[in-house]
C-alpha cells in the first residue's frame, strides 16, 4: 500500500463491438456503447493503476462507483478509460475516473476500491456456499 499515492494513474482501451452494446447487455434499446461496458472499462483502468503495486496475496475490489454516462458511442469506435488515484485512506483508495470515445468525453465520476487479503476474502466468499442465509 505504501506505493499507492495520489497522482498514480492507468488507462485501458477497447473498441466497441456488438457484445458491448446496450441492446446486447440488456441496458437499453439503442445499439450504442452500454453504460455497464463503460463501467467495466473504468474498473479495469482502476485495477491497472493499483493492483500491480500491491504485495502478493492482496488485490483491490470495487466498493463504490458514481459515474455519469455523458454521450453515446457507436459500434466500431475506440473508447479509452482513465483512472487516477486522488486519495488513500488506509486500505481505501479513491480514484477520479473518465472515459472518452474518438470524439469527446463520454463518462466521468469517482470510484472507490478497497485493498483486501485474497485468502481471507476468498474464504469469506466461499463460506456463503455452505452457510444458510441469516437475517
């Protein structure tokens, strides 16, 4: 965690294909880049910014995301997402996120990730397979 600090950033890109369209993902009736696809790309950029600097046995998980999808992107266009660390509070990392297509800014917001111990995290998730639901 000591290497994760404000200003650290990474980017991810994709070319919008049929699988990423709102009509295909069930998030709308228009054949344009889906908001869930943009969110996945934004999260991939955040992971690329943080996770390579974590010690073995640790990873980051998304815990909050507030994003505005500002403009439509047709199939075939390239989309680029960028995530930049703006604050670190213990194991919590806050990032400014943005996405662009070939013409304009299409998304912006903030994303919060939490650094976890993978063994404990996976054990807790696996326990849900054997434990009855409790209220």
